[in-house]
C-alpha cells in the first residue's frame, strides 16, 4: 500500500535538507554557480529626452565591477551589511532570469564583484505556484492578431517536475528552496509565503521544520475576491493564505494601522464629544501585565490589580493636559481620553479584507495571470523591512514586489524562470523610472543542469557526446577527437560512388561561440581526415556579433545552429538519450540588422542615431505554438518582422563586456509614440562628445523572450 503524504513528509524534508546541504557545501568550490550580468538597465523611456546619464547630470564616483570597467551607478547607495561596507561596494538592484534554486546558490556564494548575501536579506516574499496544475499560457498580441503560447519548454519541464508525483513532488521542490532562503535571511529577517488551499497546510509543516515552530508569527488570511459561485455541496472560495515566519525572535516588525474608516465607525468608536467638538473615547489605564513598580495611588484612587499603564510622571502630565477621566467614587478606576486626532487607526490584524485584487480596469494591471496588488506588498514591506533594507522575491511573476520595494525606498532582488515574466518586470520597472538595476542570468546554466543530470563529476566531453548523438552524428575516432566534441554524418550520394560528408562540432556550454570557433571549424572541415563537404557548428551561447561574423565569412558550407537551452532538463525528464532521440530541434540563430549609425556633434554633446532595419526570428518551429498560431506568426514574419520586437535598448559606449542600456523602448511605452503594439524604430541618444571611434551596441528582445544584438563601430565625424 503506498505511503500517505504525511508518511512521506519526513523523507521529503530529509532529502530537501541533503540537497540544500550539497549546494551549501559547493559554495567554496571554484566551479560554484555564478550570475552573469546581461544588461545594466538605466531607465530612460522617453526618446525625446537626453539619455539617462546626461539628463541626471551623473558623474562616476565609484566602481562596482572589477577595476577598469565602467561603474554601474555613480553615487553612494546604502551598503549591504558589514561585508559590503568593508569592501566599499554600492548596491545595485537585480532582476535575475533562471531557476531560483541556482540563483539563490549564486547569491549565497558571491563572487569577485559582489559579496555573499548570506544573512543579508531583511525580507523574503514568495508567491510560488499553488499546485493547481494550471496550464498557464502567455497571450502575445501582435498587429491584427493574438497568439496563445504555451509555457516555454524549460518552464514546462520545471512545472511538470513540480507536480509529477502530485503534492509530494511540490513539497520536494520547495523544501530545499526554503532552506536556502533561511540561509539568505538576516537574523532579524522574515519570510512570507503566499499560498492557497491546495498545498498551504503541507507547506506549513515544512516551514515548521525549516524555521522552527517558534519562528511562526502569523497565518494571514487575504480576502482576494468577493467570492466564487457556491455549488450545492461546498462554499465559495474567497481567500489565500500567507505564512509569516521570522528567522529569529529579535525580528523587524513595525505595527501598521488602518485609518480608512467610515463615519459610522468613527461615531461608534469615538462616542464622546468635548464641548469644543473634539471626539474621543474612554480608554483603560490598567496594565495588561503585572507591574509592581507602577502600583501607586493617585489622588486617592487605588491602582488596578496589575498597576497603571503609565508612570506617575506621565499620569501627572496627562492630568495637566485634561486627558484623565475621574470616576465619582474613589473605588472606581481612572480612565484616559483617547482623541480622534491622536488616533493611529485600527491595528492591522491577520485578516486582510481591505485589499482588493487587481481588477480588469486597475491602472496597475499587466494582464499577468497571478499578478498581486501593490497594496498587498506595500503592507508586507512596511511591516517587515526597514527603510533601506533588502527585499527578495524568488517567484517574481509580474514584478509587484520589486516595483513596490522601489517605490518605498527598499533595495530588491527578484527572480523568475519565465522569460515573459522577466520581460514584464523589466518593462514595469523602466515605466516607473526605477533606479538603475542589473538584468542577470545564471552563469553556465547548462553546466549546472548537466551536473544535476550526469553527476557533479561529469566532463564537458560527456555533454558534447550527448549533443552529437542527439543531432544524429557519430563521434570521430579518438586520435582526431581529443576533446570528444567532433562528429560526422554521412549524407546523400554525390555520384561516382561518393557520398557527402558533414563534420559536426559541438561547442562547450561554458564559452561563447564566436568568430574564432567558426574559423577553426572551417579549417577542420577543409583539412581534418582528408576534408569534408560541410561543417555544422552547434553552440549553446553566442557572441553578440555572431550574426555579423556569419555574414562576413560568407561560407555556404558552414551552418550554425542553436542547441536547445533546455536540453539537459528534457534529458533528465525523459530518462535517457534513446527516449529523447528524434525529438530535439536544433534551431537557426535569430539576428538583428540596423542601418548605419550616425553621430552629430553640437558643442560638447553629440547625438547618436540608431535605426532598426530587420529582425529575423529564431526558427518559428522552436516556439511552443499550435499549427493555427504558427500560421499567424508566419504572416507577421513575412509582412512586418520588426513588429516582433518587444523591447530594444542602446549602449552608445559598449565595452564588449557589460551592456549598459541608457535608452530603451518597448511595446506599450506611450512616451515615444501612441502605438501599443510596436516599438519605435529609431533612437536618438545624446551623450558627451567622445573623440575617436564610438562602439555602439543595440540589443533587442522579441515577444517570445529571444535576444539578439548587433555592434557597430562608428568613426568620429
């Protein structure tokens, strides 16, 4: 007989602790998980204005990255604990794309540029999937049509792993993550976990194990809707639950009060009126706890059983201010006047029925399925994070946590596995003129995924062999294939008893495939083992200029394809190469082309003008669409390819290492035009004059989350 969930829980928690322990042990390893900064976002949504740096009259004062690189921000920011203070590093907020388990491992490990955040986070709020098994789809609006895209394959496999064995799988997913969150929390920190009835009670048991029963502070009940229709045998569901735990007993908490009250509530509570019209109510002056030092007689009135609530000096001051109410008999008890003007409001309790969900007409609505209202996060952050403190959300979704933290003057980190979510968050933060922030991704994601599938002792050659096999290539003999990354395919007959031969090179996931790799592949094609008819290069990650490199080589016998980024996730799910063979698509690259960039000097300033020319989408068959939606997409590709661009940005001084977007436009940005379904195709960026050539980088992200870049070197006028 299978074990019940309660019987499985101890083993689930045990395995979760072991998984977290392995991650924590690996933090000192030189191959630890790291974060790669994909973009430094300097919000500037209005193309008519000067660029962000000039507009804000910023001057570089401090370095954030290693010496020799440009600073991300320029003025001192709140420091992150003693470690950060000691190293004199300012803080920059972060939006991270990728698995939150790997993101947390990287944050705990730290690197040469950023200290470890272990014990540094003041507040964590997470709104994880609720084990509802919902098939969340992304609606993509394009000119004249709407596409419905299923979750990306990476998201699908992550979610299917989450509930492949029902609630047990869900708990196995969340347990090690909660343990790492506890490691990130400061001793005074707190965590709020937002769930509903599907798994809330089971997660509560896990949290008791991770944070201790003594760490439990509240179960908050949020009335998130007016109700659902009740059936004949059940009540409608109106609420979600939030479990509030603290890491220690000396935790940050600021009591909050509700002052939005009706005239009837005021009349009922402040039912007494002074001759001058001031409303008040009669408050008890007794102490709820036994206080021997406050047991004194006052004006003949004996103290309450536990003593007064105030000292004798305070009592006398209240009497002078006319705030005491004396009973007619000395056997009665003195009370105090509580005036409406001095009232902080009704204390916020654990039933939150005064925060509405995000309605269809709400100004903050982003059409994101699980979007939470800003007032909800505002209450949590005000209560449990000090000003200037650090808030983290590892299921970022629509970005409400980061957006509210930004408005309230708190620092923030947010992560999400979905590229659409990361795009929504980036646009939302730009739209509210956020401070500069980093857009980061998990470094060597495929290597980490391979470790999870093949074991931590795997070699890159093992992964290359898997890629070659799934592409349909046989490995070359060892004497020609020392790195085990070369394969061969016999093709069609060419006549005279000869068939075509294709050389296949599977590049490493921990390097960028670029011009040097392509030239090496061509040289091997022409010379290795007597030569080959063509060569195919399979790459994981590519240099920004890869499209230009392919064009410049102009070699019809060279083909460059993308290895699916979710390959290891799929391999793990399927359980072996044989089960996955024939199901993997290696796609062509997407790329961007632009018109020649111009520079126009006016005094000490110059205007750099960039115009988009064309965008070629990654093979449409790799996008998770049904046939009808695929036909719709192809129509847009044929008619208006630039309409596929969701977001684009310009770095007018690209250093080849970190992209700093000082100008952005995105669909829905009405500061540049009134077209919500298209970006503008021209950017005019005003920057200080620079002698000599200027290296301009343009980055685009399409509606499906795919990225492309082009770099142009522009000589001085």
